[in-house]
C-alpha cells in the first residue's frame, strides 16, 4: 500500500534493550515496548538488539533465596516485598505475561544466559530466546543458570540445541558479553531496563506502553 497518495514509509530505528534475565521490570518494559511498537507499526520499523546487564554478576552457582537477596541488597521489608510482588503481577497481567511468584524462590547467576543470547542474536533468534528465558524463570520457576534448562529453552526458541550445547560448554562469547556490559556501565547505565533509541535517546525503567509510544513519536518527529 506504500504507493497510495499520502502514505509514508515507516521510519527505521535501532533499539538497544539493556536488561537482565532475572529482572521482572525488564519483562514489563519489553512487553510495554512491544505494545507501543505495535501501535506505531505503520510509523516505525524497529530493529531491537538485546544487550546484557547482570544485576548480580557475583551470584554463586547455587543462587540465593529471593527474599533474603532483596532484603540484603535493597533493605526491603517483607511488607514492601509483598507490595512489589502484587504490583509486578498486576502489571504482568495487563501486558499478557504471567508472573508466578510462588515458583520463583531463588535468584541465579545469568552470565551463561547472556552468552546464549549473544549467540542467538547471530542466529536471528534473539527475541524468541529472550521471551523463552523470561517465561522459564518468571512463569515456570526454572533455574536460568542451569545448562539443562538453557538448552531446553533454546529448543523452544527454535535454536539448534546441539550448537547451543557447544556454546555453553566452550565458554564462547564470554569476552563479547563482558565487553558489552562494561560499555553500557561506563556510559551511565546502572539500572535496567534501559531502552536506547538510535544509540542516543534513553528511556529508563519498566514504563507503561503509553510512555514508550509518546517517546517514540517525539523521537521520530524530531521533538
């Protein structure tokens, strides 16, 4: 329909979505961004790149109890944590994502998940793997540091599990992931999600779809 009078070609934009697999607000931010882009599908053509960020880079292999971790790291009380869980679950329901808080008892190291995501990007299946990882952890309560879990998730995302196993066993893309993490940290990204448009315009946090839509409209109009 692009040859009709008054029609316009969608504006191509690059979006770097900096996030961690274990961050619930990153799920909310991504689902909100997707809804905003769907509303702007005739206006914007987005190329999304998922960039690594580890909220807990020193997390040991066995992980840590979620409640103990949040209390120690943020000083949150049990009441505050309960309120946060209710808010996250409600936001997820609004966006069509299920947070099964009763299944998520521990928080884990996510470095290998980021290595696998880097490889998935080279295969053109990064978004599929990202959503499958979010589902595995937040909905199914699975351990995203487990290679067995990662291989099952890779299969669900349409990736070759034999090659995925080779990536995980070899330590491939570790240097690339660390370099990307350092790049964003050195450029002031210290919390996620961080949504960067065309490498210069930042939208922080798990914003509602309307906020992303307004920001994208402003950006493409030069505002």
